[in-house]
C-alpha cells in the first residue's frame, strides 16, 4: 500500500489449505481461524521438531500495517484506497477498530 490502488489480479488469492499441504509434505503445520487459537499454535510451532507452517486466516480486505504506522504511510494507504479499492469502507472501518484497540488498555 505504497500509494498504489489494489491490483486484484495479483492480490486476490484462492483459498488453499497451506497447513494441510505442509503436513502432506512431511512438515508440521496448523491453521488458525480465530485469535484465541493463536497462542496455542505458536506453542506448537516453537515445540516442533521440524519446520512448521502457521497458517493464519485474516480479513483479506485489511492490509497489514506496521505496529507504529507513520503519517506518510497512513496517507499513502488512504490515497491508494481512494483510487477505487472495492473494499474501501471495510478497510477503513477495520483499520480504525484496530488502532482504537491499540490505544485501549488490555484486560
């Protein structure tokens, strides 16, 4: 999201069972679909005696942001979204939710 709009042909990927494929190839792997599964998945990964694939299901319409996004990065993302990204509304809502959650004390 360096200021370019979404190019769907290269960014919309088909669903694929990556962790299952890793296991079929003799590696270890787990698919994580909910945030509450993540800690256990990391424990399994670090305890594994072989390479481990951690497949995390995320919202595809929310771009990954660095923990401390700069003003220039935020502006570039917004300009890219404004260029006609089909998921504009969803991305903005989810990004704001995440940033507000970062500011709230954890329980």
